[in-house]
C-alpha cells in the first residue's frame, strides 16, 4: 500500500508539473515581435557622467543593504524555526489560536529586523533627494503596511490550519485554490484601497480615452494619487474588469511633459489590454500550488500544518522559497513590462517621448541605467533603462524600413 501511495503521489506530481508547464507557456505569450533585436545603448547615453556616477553610488548602497537584510531575515527565521515553539509551550489558545500566535510573533520579529534597514535606506534616499518623506511619516506608513501583512498572515494561517485539521497533508490542494481566489479578489478591490486619489487634468483623460480606443479597450478611469515629493515619479495599472484603473502619482505630472505622460498612459493601458493583471493571478497560481506542496511536505516533520509547532518552520520555508523564486518572478514581471512598453510604442508612435521618459526615470529616481547582472536578476522588476531606450530605438528602426 505504501508503494502504491508513493507511486500515485509521483504520478500526481508529474501531472501537476505538466499542467503548470502548459499554463506557463500560455501565460508567457507576448505581442513583442519574435526575434526583435535591440541596439546597443550605453549607460553614458542615458545620464551624464556626474549623474551616472551618483546613480551607481546610490544604488550600490541600496543593493548591499538589501543583500545584508535578506541574509539577516533568513538567519532570524531559521533560528525562529528551531526555537520558536518554546514561546507557546503553556499556551491555552487552542490549536489554531496557538498557531496564529506563533505566526504573529514571527511577523513582529520580521518587523523588528527589517525596520532598521528600512530606516537606513530611507536616510540614504533623503540624502540623495529621491524622497522628502519624514522619518515619523515613514514609520507610520511602515506600521500600516505591517498591519496589512498581519491581517493577511492571520487569514492565511486560519485557512491553512483550518483545512489541515480534517485534510491533514492534503490541505495544500484546496488551500491553493483559496489563495488564488483571494489574490484575484485583492486585485479586483485594490483600486479602492489606494488613498489620496484625485481627478486628473482634462487633457490626461482625453489622451487616455484616445489610447484606450486604439488598444481596443473601453474608457478606463485615470486617477492621480497625491504623494507630493515623497516619492520618485511612478504609475500603475490596477483592478480587474469593472474596477480597472490607471493611477498616476502627482510627481509624474510634475516631472514630465505631455508627450512623456502620453507614453506612460499607453504603457499602463497596455497592461490592461494585454490582460497582465489576470496573468499575474495565473502566475501566482503557478507558484502557489508548488509552494504550498513544499510547505506541506517539509512541515510533516513537525506534525504538519495542523500542529502549531509547524508554523515557525512554515514561515522559514515560505521565506526561503520566496527568495529562491525571485529571479524567475522578476523575469516574468520584466517580460510583461517589456510588452507594455512595446504596446505603448505601437499606440503612441512616439519613440522620442519614450526615450525622454526612460531617461527622466533614471534622472529623477537615480536609477542605474545598466546595473550588475546579479542585481538585474535578483531585484529588477522592470527592464533596465538602457534596454527600454533600446526598445524605443528598435521600434523606430522597424518603422523606418
């Protein structure tokens, strides 16, 4: 019977791997022409020598801080996985309550570990003029972000430990579907969770409606989020179906002209026309099921996720898996951002506006236009600036043939 059970598990895993591979192939599909060759663009063509040196110095510090904080977090969670159970030996909160207490304690430890690194990074950003947000305001925002993580962790543990009670090892199957559904729900309601939204200038609405029509979209609302001078210029596509929106930070309107804003609108609408937010949900599913299975397998040594003492080990496994998946996840987001850039070029037909926009991003946020390869794979969620400029030039070359 044991051999038959193992054989069934192996066959099931092979079937799951085949299904995930087929789904990944479908999700990877793109509008970017196959075989598009990008010209060589030097970082010195994006920023002048002084600004390029400052950008590289600025990002070098943040990269080192990120790597150190990542190592510290993994070490701390490894220690918590080994000794965390000692904190609740006398707990009378019940099976699920005790597990949630251990999860909340782990989150508190994470906050205590990460906050000093965050404060140092914020000091560095203020020193270089990238952010003017005060330290007290930063701590408040960070605290509210912790509150969101706290609520998600409590809900996640409630679901996992609730399912693991009757299902034991097999909680990860329905659990994966539940978490994918929650991500879809969060994506749907996310536009309503963004604070300080205002109506954009009329010309922005007119441009957005024109570009949406060219991309085969209905009119999608555009809102301006007030961040004042706290952050470098940015924008986002949010929502699903009837909740779809494009969010522009007010720093975007303060830093760029109409041509560059038009490219930004084309890019964010491109995320909607290419169904990237739905694809994000699909990609999450491809990571969620194997990740949940790995947690279920590894925590069996602590009695599985129905036992509270497995929670610290599950947190460690989650952090390690998330770290290992970063290069692949970043490659996926870069792939979608690249497609959105191409759609923006196709609909605005303005490679000069795109080039000016990307150079402006590098200037305003002190982005290294051509970072080291390890940073590219581990931290970059967008194509690097030299590649974005090169795509604009490649589009121009194709049009002029």
